[in-house]
C-alpha cells in the first residue's frame, strides 16, 4: 500500500510541476494550449487522496507520520526526473491540452 500512496503523490506532484511555466517550457509544452489551473486542482486533489488513503490504511497514529515521508519521496522523484529527463513528461501533457 505504501507504493500506491507514493504513486498517487508522484502523479500529484507531476501535475503541480506541469502547471508551472518553467517546468512546462522544459517539458516542451506550449503555454497557450495548456490548462494550468486544471493541473493544479488535479494535483491538489490527488495529494488529498494520498492523505486519505494513508489514514485509511495506516490509521491516524501512523498515517500522519507516513504521509510526509511518502510525499517527500514522491517530490524527490519528480525533482530528479524534471532535472535530468524533463521530456519524459511530454505524453502527460495531453491530459490537460486545450484545443484551440
């Protein structure tokens, strides 16, 4: 279950990163055709979902300790990927693409 929590948080931080101009430019997306607010909302909702999953699986006593570890690991993975392989996120841009 810990891997599910990390995966959900990883996707959440990826969406939040794609909503920022610098990361979007590094990935290769075009600002005019991207719904940044939708990506931010999706990232926030997925972070909340990861917290809920953690609390449901581990309970309040251990869940509130495990969740910060999971989001730290996920954010680190996103930072590493955006630093060395930013174009690997290019297929994900289609999720928030706006047709003109």
